C-alpha cells in the first residue's frame, strides 16, 4: 500500500509539473485582462494636471508635457517624430501616457525601470526635451499663488522639485482606460474572432500579454528606420545629445536608433534595434505607430507582422510570416480596436486655465505645434 501511495504521489507530481510547463509554453494568454484599480489622491492629481499642462516647467516657457503627449491623440504624439524642445526636434514618437502608471519599465529603449518620479525628472531636465533647471522650476512654481495653495491643499506644504515629481505621476494615474469593450465583455463577433487569432494562429500574445498587453521586454521586429532623424539637423543634434549622454559607441557615424542597446552595449551589436514591447491599449487614438512613427494605421501594423516583420540582421528569429487571410487580418484589427475605450479628451481631462497677464508672453501649449 505504501508503495502504491508513493507511485500515485510521483504521478501526481509529474502531472502537476507537466501542467505548469504546458501553461508556460502556451504563452501568457491567461494573463490578458482588465487593469487593476489604482488608488488616487484627488488633490495631488489636480495639482499634477496643472503641472502637466504648464509650459513654465520648460526652460524657455514654450512647451509643456502636453506639447508632445497630446490629449487629442491619446496623450501621444500625432507627429511621426515628436516636436522636442525649441531649437531642436525629437527623434522618437512620444508614447501614450494613458495607462503609463501601470508600467514597470519606461521609454522606448527601456532605460528607466524604477518609477515615474524618475521618468518625470528625466523628461523635465533633459536638454532636448524640456531643458529645465529644476531649481529655476521650483522658484517659478513658488511665485504662483495658485500653486502655493494647491501644494498646501495636497498636503505637500511648500512647493519643491521632489513634490513636483510626485504630483505629475499622481495625475498620470487618472489617465486609465475607461469602458473598454474587451474589459467589459462587449466585443463584436469579429473582434472575438480576432482575439482567438491573437492568442492562437497569430500568437501576438507571445509578446503582448498581461493587463497592458506588453511583456515589458525589448525585441527587434525589423521596424524600418525613420531617416528624418539623420537628415534633419535639428533631430540629429537631439539624437547626438542622447547618444553622448548614454555612451553610445561611434554615435557620430551611427545611422540607426540603437534602442535597448543603451542598456547592454553588447560589443557585437546584436542588441541594436531592440525596442520595448508597447502596450496595445488605446491604439485607436494613438497613431502613428512604432517607436519612430513609421506605420500609419492598424491595418498596416497587422500586415507588417503578417509578413514576418521587417528586414534587420538582428530581428527576432521567432518572427515568421503568419499566413493570415485578408478576412483574418480584419478580425485581428477589430480586436485591437476593442482594446480602446472612451477617448480621454473631455474637458475634465484637459487643463484650460488661462495664465495671469504677466504670463501672456508664454506660448499656449495648444499653439506650440502650429
């Protein structure tokens, strides 16, 4: 009897182990689902909203966070390559801020993986982005009586650099997907068929999993280079500044965006061209797509991956043509659209306060790109 129990125990152990292994090998389809709720401090979030839309947080008072993360484009850049700080332009497409509070790794190259406080500091101080000395920013904020009251009401006391870096992330918590067909089980039949393709034949779930539909890892899918980065002197000088700061080798002769290479700096360059898997939520509002805005529509994105991605010597070897029919590609697009909820561009989501007369010289963020 004892021997039989031992055998049964071993068989049970093997069965459980096989089940776990099979579950892991089938990808993370079980993990896709609604985002977890976030606890939000209303007073701190309102303060963070005002800061997010305030151009006084940039060096020359010309741009705000919203100049690149544009509310009417899903809080992402509608330009293929973002505007950047006046005097230069950026060399990447600004990603959506919707659901960014749920991330654990930030930036297209994944170089910041600590917290949104650090991300906020980097975006405000980087010379090709907002180019702000945070000591000056602190004084500007302290000279505004509205800010003085808002900081006090939020429990922060007197304004400071560190409190600014806390308040903006609190506002970003409010930018969360709302009333998403996928989350509330209200998808059309073609979107449901697309979900089965997503988890099955197309195997998108291999990289796009979890509540954000992202594995939080870097991959090379062969996205073509946006040569404007290297042909436009204003964009190229921003790229050079970035490359110098992060220690990219031979950056003056570099004619491709190194991506996650800035983390590992592999001597053989096999990490060149890897970028973090983006979230698939709110894609309806955030075109163009990819880190450099090289693909305009979701239809083209699906076609790109149906063809096995682009051409690159470092491309993921697992990326192969999918063999999806035209009808299947339409179903997959329908599923991707079902991952978008209500547009976050209502008056409650956008700060519209006018500056006092003494700040009339400061450009309004809505006119920066005109």
